């Protein structure tokens, strides 16, 4: 599933491409991916246009000129693909392609394809496709006053200025359990999925199975700073790619080269050069850490 840096990248890139483009046509090929009435969804979008695209937690929020909002959640395999044909290029394979979320290179060709469930056509001839192999994602039209209710179960955004060290301390007050389990819980802090949680705790030199009340003030500060630094760096590098995530320019995110522990099980630690990167199951996730320099 795309995590905060990947969804942020998608929102930023689509903001530059779909805003202020009148929507001429909307086709839904799989009605069940629309929450609510599919007809109302189409009627709301057609002849309308987007005025803004942003991220909240792992949701993409498209603001419409009419005032409503279109929510998109990619879940496990959802992908937004933007295409604009270059009228000066006859070769179809040289179309300008923009993608985001999960999908392979072949998903960018011959659209709409068998995994395409929605197609939006804009006045300039460009199109936005929603692909989803496993069909877990969804799109939904809501009124802006209902946004907080829809997102009520999601906690603090970690890259905002109001996420302070004091707030982080307050979140952890009287919490039980392991620090990794807490960081993965979207109820408290959003966007820190498995990849970035492992990287944050490595950066802070804290073992992921440490019990929260055992952490010192200094260790809590290190974790807080690592959350800010790792996520900021990941957004700067347009997210992480293994085999399927592509950013909104159809390029693979290049934070992969910055990973220190995730997906490096059995390899020597890049920091201490003494420990080996271990991997075990924790909070239902594969968890990677250095056996020597994380304590």
C-alpha cells in the first residue's frame, strides 16, 4: 500500500495537471468501487472541474468547483494514471503518461484495460484512469462539511507544524505496548506504514519491540525527530519503490536507495558495520532492525 510519501507525491503531481480542466465525460466500468450512487458520482463530476488536490492520511482529496469533494483511497493495489497524448507524436507509445499508486509498466499501456474501473476525460483531451487489480480501493463524493466525519478515525499529520514534541509526548502518555505497534496505528499518527516505521526506529536507534514506558525522554525525542526527518526525506525523493509503485510522472520513487533496514534482512548494518539486519514478525508485519546498534 502506498504510504504517506507516495500519496503526497501523487497529490502534488496531479495538482499540477488536473486542476482547472473541465471534465467532459466520466465512465464507470465497475460500479462497486464507487461508495454511494454511481449515477450521482457521474452527474457531480461531468461539466465540473477540480480546483485542488491534496492528501489527508492516505486519502487523496479532490476539491470540485461545485463545492463537493471526491475522496480516493488506493488501498492495496489502486492506481491513478493520467495520460495526455502529444498531438505532435504519432507513436502511441510516446504518449505523456503520469501514474501513481500500484501497478506495473504494462498498466500504463492500452488504457482503459482489464483492471481499469473508472475513466475521466478532460476538455484538453487528457484522461485520468483508476486501475485496481484487487479492487479494494474506492472513490466517493461527499460534502465538505462531512469530511471530518469521514476521516474521524485518523490521527495527527506528522509533517505539520502542529505536530510538536510536546504533542508526541502527550500521545504516548499512559500507552502500553510496543513502540512500533503504536507508530503503525493510524488513530494516533497517520501515514507511517511498515517501511517508514522501521526506518524511523533505526534512525532513532530504538528497537521496534521496546515497550513504550521503557523509553527515555531522549529516546522519545530521537523518535520524534526521526519521524519528521525520514518522512520529509522520503517525500523529497518521491517515495519508495520495490516493483510496482510509480510516482505521478510514471517514474519509480527513488527513496529505495536510502533505506537502511527495510528489505535488507541478513545484510550487514550500513551504520555500525557490526550487526546484521534481522527480520521478525511484529504487529502482524515483517519488522527489520539492526541487532547491534538499536537498543
